[in-house]
């Protein structure tokens, strides 16, 4: 039996990160990425609740209840990690100091619009830091399953949910493949999990070209 969709997506997303980058990881699938980096990766993970230098998830005996990420999940801190206040954290984000932001989404449009903070008709917990991150980071990667639990595509021609930002996504990684946003168009650049191009077309609600 192969990997579950979330693990497959996180593993592939980790391959986009290179030594020296400062990377912010969103809630959900992005939080799985540190499992695939390791202490010697050279990637500097930043959480918007003020830690730079997040390490792999802690083992049960390593959990420190005072050391959590923005999703309130326990984390470890690598040697040399830095702590600072929230104002400095968002100054990094808004000041263009984050190389890559990896986040989940409810919908992504063919031109890279992102909707990830509200579902019409449902209670809203708050916007969070996503609106700052997707316009402040130099590269934005969206990690999400290709479809909702109801079988609706998450990659769409135009978002119908409230937008987080327009034309912000550079790469979309699902369990079926990798879609790059190039000049306002989607391009399938890689297949994942044994999927075929027809599988991606079936699960996608927007046109795309193929460059495998």
C-alpha cells in the first residue's frame, strides 16, 4: 500500500526547499514537511508565532508544552534557533524576508488566486497570517488534496470562496501531480502517486497544459 495523500504531498513539497532558505509552513499538510528535512537540511523554518529554526517533530519524551508552532502543535528547536516577538515575526513576513511560504488552500484558480480562510455559510475563526504571507513571501507553494471530500475540484477556473490573494500561487502540489502557474496559466510538470494525465484532468476544474 502506498503513502497516504497528505504524506505524499508533504514529501514532494519538501523537495522544493533548498539550503539557506527561510520557509514558513502553514497549518495542515505543510506541518508534515519537517519530517522530510532533517536537522542537516540547511532549511530555516519560521513560524509566525516567533521561532526561526524549527526542527523535526518531537518524540513523545521530547515534547515541551511551551514550544509550539502557529498551529499549536509541539515542535523542536534546532541548535542556534532564534526567538522573537510577534511584531518582529510579521516584520520579516511583510518585509520580504521569507523565501518560501507553504500553505494549504480551499481553492486555487488557474491564474494562481488563493482562497484559504473562509467557507461561505460556515463560522469563521479568523484570517490568520496567510494574507501577509502570500504577498510577502518570494515564492508561494500550495499543498492540498486535489478534491474535497465531496469530490469537488480544488483547482478551479475561478475561486468561488473569499480570496486570500490574487495571482499569488507559484506552485500547486496535490497527490496527483505538480501544477506550476506560468503567466497566468496552469502547467502540469510532474505526475505523482501513479496518476496519469487523465486522472489529473478528471480531478481538476481548470484547463492546464502538460510539460512532463
